[in-house]
C-alpha cells in the first residue's frame, strides 16, 4: 500500500552544461528558470532557477534547475539541498560527461535516493547513437541509486517524450513519503531580497520542523532575532510552512543585505554556528590518489560554502572508496545538525573529494588516533535516531569538561523539557554524573578518566613535597589545570574506590609510600614524644630545632607531616600540641558542659591547666571542628557534638 500522497514536492535537475536542463524545465512548465539576463545571454544557468509544476493528482511540485558548469558547482549543491527527486539530464548527442559524473556523485553524497534519467536532444542524434548512449547510461548508473531507473527519450524543442516525462514524474511524486515536520524548524537561506512595502524576504527549503505566521526565529550565524510577518509556499500565500516545501518568509528587523547565502533561519535556541564539525567522510572511488592526513577543502552543507581543513582522525591515509571519521576545521562558522549530509571539494583545484554525514559539533580541536574520541563519534553515528543515546555521547564527547545542562538542547537539537527528562533519566541510571552545586553533568566514563588524571596529579604533588599529609582540592585542580568543581567529582570517585583518603580538606593518595628518610622518621618520632610529654607547655619550632640540633626548615616540614597525619594539631602560628593533650582537654570540656551546661572561657584555663596562649586557640579549634558553639564568653556543646567524638 502506498503512503499518503504529499501535498508538495521538490524535484531538481542535474547534468552537464548545455545538455538541455533549462530547456526541459521550460518545456515542462512554461517558465524559463534562467532568471538573470546574463544567464539568458550566455545560454547557461549560473544560479539556481525555479519553476512550478502541478501533477495530474494536484500535487504542487517545485522544479529546481541547477547550473551544470563546474565553476558553479557551489550553486548546484545549494539547489540540491532539499530535493525529493532528481532528473539526471544527458544529451543524446554528447553522452556522459564530467559534470554528469560529478553531479551524480554529489546527489548521492547529499542523500538523494530517487530519480530518473532524461536522455535529451534525441532529435539531434541518430537512433543508433541514442541507443549507445542509453547503454552507456545503464553502465554508468550501475551500483548507484539510479540503477534501473527509467530512461526517457526526449526532445524538449519538438515535444518528443514530454507526455512520458509528465507521467513518470507524476507517478514518482505520488510515491513519495510525506515529509516529517515534527522537528525543530530550520531553513538554509538560498536567497535574500527586499520587497517594497514588505521588507526582507528569505527563500529556501526547510530541512526540518514547521513555522507559522507570527513565529519567532533567528538568523544565524548573524544571531539576529526576527519574526515571521508573512509566508508563501510554492509562491502561494500560506499560514505555515514545513520541511520539504519551497518557502518564502517575510521577516522583520533584519536587513536583507546582512544575510548571505549559507545563512540559516531557525527556531531560536536550538542551533549555533560552529567552526568545528565532527563527521563521517567517504572519499569518492573516482579519486585517483589516497587522502593523506589533512587536506585544504571547501565544505558544502545546505547553502553554505566555507573554506577549511579536513583532518582524518582514525587513519593515516584514506583510500578511494573508503570512509573515515574526520573533524572539519572551518575558517567561518556554519550551522549544521546531526544527520545532515555534506559535500567536500578540494580547495584547489576545485574537484569533489567526497562527503558524508555530520555527527555533531564541538568546541575543541581533536587529536588524531585518540580511542575515546573514536568511540564517541562512532557512538553518535550509531545513535542518530536514538535521542537518549545521542545525548549520552554528546556529554561523553566533552571529555573532562562538565557540560551545562542548559546547553544540551542546543547540542542535541531537541526541546529543553525533553532534554531535561533524558538528563534526569541518565543521571538516575548513573550514566551521567551531576556536578555538586552546579547545573552541569559529566559522563561516567569521563569521571573515571578524570579520576585517573587526578590521582596522577596527586602523586606528582606527593613526589614534589612528601612532608604534607595531603593536598587541597585547589592544589590538585591547579596541578591538573582543571576547574575545581570538576575535580571534586573526580576525587569523590577516588574516595569511593578507596584510592584516596581524606583528612579535613586534605587528600592523600594511598598508594604513595615514599618520601621520608630514616633520619626523618627518627626526628618525627622524637618530636612526637617531646610534644606528647609537654602537653600544653610544648616548645615552639625554633626551640625544637635548637634542642634537636637540626635545621628549622626540616623541623617545620616534619611538624607539617605530623599535623597532616593527625598526630599533632597546630592551634596557632608556631603553637603545636600533641593530639593526646587535645583529647584530654576535649573530654574535660565535654564533662564540664554536661554537668554545668556551659564552660566560661576563663574557667577552661584552670580545668586543663594551660595559659591563655593555649586556651583561646584551643576553644576556637573546638568551635571549628563542631564540638562547641560560642555564646558571649561561654562555650556550649553544639547539637550533634557526638559525631565529633565518634571520629576519634
């Protein structure tokens, strides 16, 4: 059973220069698609031409006549974007020519899968030559989407074969599947001009979505907000326009002169202009040499033509007919979406190299031969029709950089609400990890990679200074050259895996066992003994250095180590007390508060037998660790103080 008929269709011509494309369109529609005087004077199509045709079933067909000359291939690519069917035009007195081959290759790369062949100018070639050209065409199209397609013998000037052309065209249009216009509206702009009394008008064929009169859009990469004041579909007034329809939009607040071919008009908030495009690329089998590493190219997608560099990511050389993952580094920003078809031509000489599918966009230059990058791109490629998995690989592609959840709809080209639900689901399954206190996420695989990098950075810090117990979050983040809010996620992963231990705000790699010499260990033992014996009458570091006859720097380092281990507490500058004395004072403070409700500061001195030099810093220490809370000149036990006791 055939699908429901489409209401509109776009059919285009393709073929070598002077093979009769424009003449054929004029004979079919009565309209000369060569709209510029220069085109008529030179007898060749320079820019895209348009004409209207209606099938016997009442379907409006937009006929696009594209230029055949090699110098105007960029215009041909722009015209091919949005076609439903192609008529490959070949002159019977000339046969298959270079642009015939290139146009068929381009149509294939741009995703066209239906069409037929018009063998024109049969009045200028003897029957036996026409038969030979038809045989040549069957060989030429073997293995392509036109293999087995109808080949119609036509003389547009004499009317020969025109009825068969109309019948074939009508039948093929009837069999087209309806366009899906449920996505986000986006239309590459083929022309921009002004109409007196109306203002700026842009034309093109929407590749996705639907827009209604009064709708708010934006013009990219210009970044200009606009509103739809009027709509025409196939030159008829309409209330709305959607994917696959030849559309003209009368828009407000944007000067037509600021809009160039290659610009895009789209629903605001879903698309951005990017200079880094991820893609699958196939090198044409007709290319005579392998592609090596990188190439200076012309990138074509929609109506855009931009210079840039193609970089092979997963292979050193690419043989003709083979495909590879690539990054396209463009000189100017373009607007693309996952699943878009694109074409690449060599910068000089201008020959078509190949093309493929856009997989996404990125802010980073990819390094070649990185396995995780290949995994991301292949994951995106396999998930183009699965929004949840594609979102997962978009986040994974950001590597160790957290992705703002508000930015994700822009990257996946989906509605914010739908994207938020997918993010919530993926966080719930553990596939994505939320960054604490921020609206950002990381992929779990990248958290594992980040944890490895954080552990490596921590070990390097240990090797550089082996005296501290550990290092702060900021120190580790600085060593990694990475934002602290991301590093905290990596450290949490390491803590859960028991690869790192934490004491207050310091992190220590459990695998680090080196550093202290035998002499350091002996001095550390001696300092700990002295501080344990002296309690709240401990010597200052300089006195320790003098009594042990060791450099002050060495004593400071060992005190730092003992403090990090929790054996010693630095109450104030140059005031170090053994943890045993701290525990004894703590127990006396708790007992006194439980008996009397509070502890006046001046009473603490008598309870623990210490001078004011120790008492005030000691009370502040107990406040800091959550044991007590100050009220005027008294200390009371803080609610939940039992947790502090339980840590010991």
